[in-house]
C-alpha cells in the first residue's frame, strides 16, 4: 500500500489526535470515555503500523475486518465479544469522523459488523439483602455516618459510583432531590427518599464540618478523613467493608446498588421510561434489560406457586 508521512493530515497518529480533540471539545465526553477511546485507537494504530499502513486514506474495509479478527487475542488471552465490540465501536467512530471531516473519501468502517453479544442481565440483590447491606453500616462514629450516607445515596438514586463521588454539597441542597452529572456532562434530577435524606443530614451536620477543616477547601460532598474528596477507590472500599459485615453470599460491587435500584423500582410498578430518566440512560433499550430481570422473578414465583405450572 502507498505510504504517506505520519505528519500528513491523514497520518495515523495525527488523525487519532484530531479525533480525540474532537470528542473532547465538540462532544464533551467524559475523561474516562476519552481514555477508553485512546486505548482502543492506540491498539488500532499499532496494528496498522505493523501492516505497513501509515495513511488513513489507504485503509479499506478488509483491513478493519482483519484488525477485528486480530484483536480477538491479546498475548495468550482472548478478548470477550463485548471487548471486541467496544474496540470496533471506537474504530467505527474514528472512521466516521474522518469521513465527515473530509479527511478521507469514504467511511471504510461503515459496513463492518460487530460480533453479536449474548444478553447479559444486570445482577441485582433482593430488597431484604439490600436492607442487610445498609443496616450493616451502623455506628455513630464519623466514618460510619459518612459511609451510611454514601451507601444510602447510592441505593436511593441509582447513580454510578463516579457520579456520587463527583457530587458537591450544592448538588443536594434542593430539598429532597439531588442533581447528578452523568456521561457527557448531562445533568439529571433524582429524588432522594427519607432514609437517604436522614443519613445525608446526619453526615452534613455532624461529620463533614469535622473532616473539611483537616484538608484544603473543597465543595465535594463526600470527604475522606483528611478532608479531601473521597475517591472512587475509597468508596469501593466502603462498599466492600459493608458487604463483608452483612455476610451476603454474593458479590457486591458499586453497580450492584444501581442494578438493585432499577430492579426494585420496576418490581414496585415504576414505568420503564421513568426509570430510564432516573438512571440517565440515553436509550430505553438499555433500561429494558431490567424488565427481563423482573420477568424472570415473576416466572420463578409462578412456577413455585401455581399448582399446574410444572
């Protein structure tokens, strides 16, 4: 294939840099999302160079299909279908950008299909298990009060762990609602129930002022004991500690709270569109995964209770 200097407008690395600037400035994507694009396209760039391809204008559909096949294995391991689909999604977005900007004549990735993914149902715990988990975070000391407020808010809002640790005090000062900033810097309003509100009030009155004077001034809602914003890793440790005390025989992760929030709302009769808004999903299709969970529960109850079900 013909080669072009990497410094040219369609040189692989320069083209990728332009795309990353575009999604950062024009689309306002989160730092985590941009980092994922950078990793995926870095893999793509290395593969193209290994094939002697230095000009994006020379890349064809067959090259992208070959890359998708090659990306299935990393060292001695094998990537899952979901990982391949994510990488291919990054590559397709990149090629679509090149075509829309007029840097190449055609979108070479337009007709490349991602692998089919098996339906993965969200893992939620029961209401009784969630109650045990939240009750396990008892105590009247400052750390226990903060941890209880954190876990209650996670379950009350269904927010992602990154969204909760990014909250500022002003985001929860409007009565019984919280302003959550999600992917793409999109804000949504989520109600806060009385249990979470009581736990937050106790933390804000009795704990946060004590922690805040120990570190630099910060608007962060949740603080570590040294006065800094609580990190995602710190919040993850809070969750793991509570799970150990609750002695639940299932894996608990930050997303367990989000999955349980959605599942319990739907079990209680909430409309799927309302749950979509509360979770901040851009598509109702994502939210509808939770309806499969509740349907499975109904089937189990039916088969157990109905005399002619079996």
